[in-house]
């Protein structure tokens, strides 16, 4: 406690970034996790990172008399913004899997079967929730949470500051736009095999129905597409898992490149 009080201005800056990250990160941002638990976890994270954080760029803005100034308030907002940026980018990675599930559900006729997704906090089709749960399981099993907190967040304190974000805002905007475009590209890569197969089944069913109307194949089209989609997902699940892991690795590598490009490497 004495260490926190002696370094209260720096501690609050670190705490703002940690709390903003937890408030926007998937799984932690859900209502199932109480705000008291988020604040307590952010406080512990800020305490452990207090000795490993380099905020020397803020020394000219921190008052030696301990009085809070308007510059310090802006720094708190900037640190919270950095935490939101990191959490939002991780959310974009998960949104790719949820979007792939929406594409698949629309093609197989499950688009109307949507429920509230607690992790995404939106109305999501069943297949979107399935892919989201699989991605979250892989994210936790491969210890990406630990890598995010112990590696990514710590390195962000060493290289990234609110001042560097303001000075390089164009790089940040370009980074976010590339992340959104990659979201739809990854979603199409995941859902394209199932969507293409189901589209061929739909075309074949339509042609057979025209050739032999008495067969009434359109009424049997939905069960056939649902069974085929589940069989394809079962066969492709190992490849999907590998793609999920590569997506997480590529996303974290992009974050590290952002830290290095915007903040600059500190020896």
C-alpha cells in the first residue's frame, strides 16, 4: 500500500489502461463478471506492472506536488483509450469467428434461430455462438490470455503512450481499418467451404425440382443442407482449430508491430 501511495499518479495511469482492457476484452466484458471483480483484478495487474512499466514520457506532465492537473486527466483518458484499442482489436479477432457462423447459419437455414450471445453481447445465430465458443475454448487452452496480460500488456507499457498515439493517429486508424477488413476475409475463409457446398446443393435441388416436380425436393432441401453442413463442420473442425490458432498468432503479431511502429522500440 505504501508503494502505491508513493507512486499514486503512475499507478492510476497503469490502472486506467488495465481496467479499460478488461472492460472491452471478450469474456471479461460480459455481465457475468462483476464490476467489483474487474476493478480488483485491474488493481492487482496495475500493482504487479508498476515496477515494469516505463512512463517516463509523462514526467513533464506529472506534478511533483501531487496535485491533479488537466494534463493528467487527459493522460488518464489516453491510457484508457489504449486499453480500449487493445481490447477492441482482440474483439475483432473473435468477431471474425462469429461472423463466419452467421454466414454459415444463413446458408443452412439457421439465420432465424438466433439467441442472445453472452460473450458477444448481441443477438447471434446458433452457429455463430458455436464458433465463438470454440474460439474462446482455444483461446483459453493455448494460454492466450496469459500471453495477452503478461506479454502484450507489459510490452505496451514499454513502447506505447498516449502521446505517441496522438502523434501517430493515422497509423492507428490504418491499423484498425486493416483489422476490420481482415475480419471479413477470415470469416469468408472459414465459412466458404460450407457456403459453397450448400449453394451447390441448393442449385442441384432446384434443377431436380424443375425436372421432376412430383418429387418435391424443395421440402427436403433444408434437412439435407443442415445434415450436410454439420458433417462438413465435423470433418473440417481440426483445420478450423488450426486456422483459429493462426488467427490469434497473427493478431498478436499485428499488435506487437503496432506497439513497435507507433511507440518505437525501447532498448
